[in-house]
C-alpha cells in the first residue's frame, strides 16, 4: 500500500492518489506506481513478484522506452532545427523514470465520475502501450474533448509533457487529458513517465 501507518503517503506502491481535502475530486482508479530509473534507486520491495516475469519484463520495457525516447528527442530537435543531440543531452543515466499501471474498477455511474481527472503530464515524455480493448482516453484541444481511439495492441502513444514543453518553448505542445470510466473494469497498459535529471529540472 502507498499509505504507511495509516497516515504517511508515498507516491510509489499500490494504492490511490493522495487525498488532501474532503472536497477533493477523486479518481475512479487504483494504481501501481514504481520508480524504474535510476536502476539503483528501484524499491524492489514494492515490485510485484507475480507473475514471475514481471520484473524482467518491466526492466526490458524500460530499456526499450529509453531508446524510443532518444529517437523521439532527436526527431524533435531536427524539426526545431537544433543540434541533433541537443535534447538527448539533457538526460543522463540518472534521469527519473516511473512506470504506472492503472486499474479502473466497475463503475455503476460512469457519467458522474472520471477514471483520471483532467491533467497534464509534468514529465518530459509519456510512453503509453495501447491496448485495443481499453478505451476512455481523451484530450482537450480548443475547448473540446476528443476521444483517442483504442488502437491495435502494442501501439505506442507518446505524450510530450510539461517539462519538454518548457524546454522547447512551445506552449501548444502539451494537451490536458483524462481517462473516462466505464461500467466494466478495465486496466491501462504499461505507462512510462520519463523525467529530467534531479539537477536538470530547469532545462
């Protein structure tokens, strides 16, 4: 659980987001949130041991996500007419990276609640492994919410986060988004949040 001793909240682990006020808008979801990079800062006590392949699979997925991150950053730099490695060089091997798994329990009134409330990702990039059986993701543009169609399995959806938005000074890059609820339980596939180094948050 991410609640320690019934009082102390920690981001990592299985549970829900922190409740700070009685009138706070809550998400209709449970989640498993794990730090995956830097590797020596992983808290393996919070990592599931079932299925047995979980740790190896998540480790491999993290490594592949890092390679995708570099390819995307180089492509962005080229489009912005910057040095090819300009953005890649902002991230060292100590860059913070998290994995998150969301579970949306059955909701009797999905018209009244949201799986995840409107938000923008604060990390540099978000890598979402899509599942054709999981829908509900929406993004906001020009005051209108648009559905993101459930793509085929193994499709990656990349979201440019606030950190990268600031780095490239493009205020229209990042979109607010939500996850709506359904009457049946659904699970969101692997999500990788790639952040900046602790000492390079001001890129």
